[in-house]
């Protein structure tokens, strides 16, 4: 009999009066049933979070850091179990699922360290005559209860990026995992329940998406951290303009290969990284390689290598250690990718490899001569599809990168330091990776985009900044 998984209400297990099913996208099997909170239980969680706010904000740094250290330790101990669960609910190949658990360990470890060293600042105010005898202490305090809305593509690590910074600053959090992939978040709840965090400081509520607007509108949740599609993200922001909202949205990341990246070894490296990171989560990553922009002098040689390396990606059972590319999150996602490729081909694009679907799996695909009016030319495919573009020189390459409604990250393969700094200055993205694909992310670095890719930054310290507000205390009558 399949287990029905409880949710977590104010730090304790709870079950509602309904449930939903989670299926494996590779073989369709039932992975588990998940209980859905009632409206009254959601209210209870929100009231508990509000009540916990002053208590949690006042907890000593060592207590919050110890809880975060415990989570990091237990995630590491349970790596294989949790990785198997990620693969079961998400379809992610097991080797990438293990990597995701490792990254979540890092997020909680970084949060523990940041909790210990967040000190605020002081400043003397006698820089002007009116400030003689005055001294300021500036500290950061939680803005309020956080609503964290997580996506399906990294069901543990992107949950960690919501939860860990909140714990680090003492901000209660209501976490809403993606309905397609709630099981990893519920296991995280098991581990959080082993800590001595205050009652009400966290809840994991497995509510369906049609109940999300009520949470978004609730005045008890003044901070919203959302990762997902640009359409939904900006709907949230537009609906609550007075709330503090962080949006980590989509992208159609470009990998630029310039003329100086021309040796056999250079092109092998670029092709290897492009092939891997256009497909590594089935393309279901906001910074997976979607566009390859190559200088005309290296284009032909690069195309040959990219196509060969994409063909070498092993597609199949995500439970197999040898598998590089598994299914998408469900068959509808694969059908959408299929329709976008068909649209591109109908408008003149050429399929160099791939271009076929079997159930929820879409074959790793490379397109050339993609027309500007194809959906794939501007939208985020969120699937294992990349397009190749020939340009002449750096000016044209950087203009092509910027010719996008999105601006999350870009990769630039160049040896030239001046060009690297120019890319950093001119590319309209939140991050530039030199000598590698745009898909690199370290969990402590600021991560986020510009344009339709969102507002605000993740990365533990930067999310902590988003969850808090500076408050100043002025002391008077002091001999400085």
C-alpha cells in the first residue's frame, strides 16, 4: 500500500481531509500520496508563524546556527535516500540528484556560518556638529513571516534556498513546495523537526496551486520569495505591490564562443560543457544552455563537436548511474517542447540531432538556422534543446546575447581578459561565467537576473538581506 505523506504544520506532522498523488515521469508509477491541508490548518500555520516571529527573531545566533548545522549533517547522512526520492518524484538522473543533495548540504552549511557572523555595523555621528555625542548601531531584523514558493526542477536545493536563509535570520517561513515534487520538502521537514527551532517558525504546506493566490494576498506574509515562471512571478508581484517580493524566474541562457577560443582543446572543452549543460536536468534549469553564439571563425568546427557530444548524451532510465538525460517532469512538458521544435522547423530551422519524443522523454536536440520568429528564439524552452548561431566578432556576439527578454546568466568562452571585463560590463545578465557554460552556480554567490528573469538575489547571504530590514539605534550623550 502506498504511503500517504503528512505535511508539516508549525513544526509538527499533520494531515488534512484530502490528498493527491505523485507519479514518476519515467515509468508512471505511483511514488506517493500527499495530504492536503484544510483551510483551517493553513490559518493555524499562519497564526503560529506570526506568534513565533518575536520569539524566533530573538533567538541566539548559536541556536539558529546549530539547527542549520544539524540539517546539513542529516542531509549528508541521508544523501542516497533523498537522491533516490528526488529521482522518483522529479525524473532527474540519479547522478544529478546526488549532486542536488550535496548542494543543499552546502546551502545549510553556508547559512549556519552566516548566522554566526551577521553582526550589523556601527557608525559615529559626530561628523557634523549636530551629531556630537551621538553614535549609531545598525542591525538587521526580519521583515516578517516569509512565504517561500518553490519550483519542481530542484525540489530540494531550491527549497533550501528559501528555508535556510530564513532560519539564519530568525524569520518564520511558510514553505509551499511544487505539487509535482513535494516529497523532498517533506523529508526536509522531518529533519527540521529534529531541531529545537521554536514552534511555528516553519511549516511545509502542500497546498495546490489554485490556493496559492490566497497565501500571496495574506497580509500576515509580508515577504514573498518565488522561483518559477516569469508569467506567474510577475502576476504575484503585480498583485501585491506593497510586499517585499523576490522573483527568480526564467532564462534562455547563451554560451558565447569567441574567435580566440580556437584550439582543438578549447573547442572540445566548450562543446563538452555546452552538450552537458543543455541537457543536464533534461534542460529544466533556468541557466541551462539554450543558445550557442559562435564566432564565424570557429562556428563550423564547434558545430561538429557539439552535435557529436550531444549525440553521446545517454538518455534513459534516471535510476541508472550511466544516464545523463532522463524524462521531463511530465508528458505535457515534453509535448510542449515537441510543439516548439515543430514550430521552429516549420519556420525554417534545421534539426542536426534529436527532435523526437517518447512519452515524457524528449531527445537531446540541436537546431541550426533558427528563425527569429520561432517561439524558441525568445522563450525559455525548459527542455533539452539548444540552437546554434553564427556571428562576426564580439560586438555582434554580445548584441545577440542581449537580444532577449531574459537576462539571467551567460557563458563566454574567451582567453582575453579585456573581453571578459567587457562582457561583465555590457551583457544584460545577472551573472557572467568566463571560460565555461552559463550553468555554473555556487550557492553562496548572488544569483538572479535582470529584465524578465526577475528581481532580487538568492545566494544565502543575499537572501538573508532580502528577508531583513536595517534598523538604526542612536545613542546620545556619549564621550566619543
